[in-house]
């Protein structure tokens, strides 16, 4: 099981609020570009090329995952975890 440093992840997510990706697009048969679409243009943040390395169909899944895990979602998950931990601690004592 992984040791999760919620404070570190929370700091990262907080610093990235507003910079979440909201779109992926296929640039050719093997690459998926992910980034942010504004009213004026598309700003690519990166390229995912898993399909080239034998993971067929995984590039689109990875891009969708990145977009779904925007900073606000991560911050809400951390808040939920901390609330549940607090309730658990109160019930144990």
C-alpha cells in the first residue's frame, strides 16, 4: 500500500487551481494531446503516446483520467478523506 502525503498533494492541487485541462484531441493515429480549450484557442499541456508502446487504447483513457482529476476534484477528495479520518478518530476514542 502506498503512503500518501495528502499535504503535498493538496499543495500541488492548490497551486494548479485554474490550470486544469478540459480537452484532449487526437493529433495523429498514435498521439493524444491534452490541454485547455479557451474561447480563443487550444493550449496543449502535453502529449500521451501510450498506444505506440503496446498499450492500445490506453492513450485516450489516460487523457480522460488526467482531465477528470482536475485540481478542484483532488482538493474535494482530500477534504472528504480528512473529514472521514476525523469522524473515525472521534468514534475510536
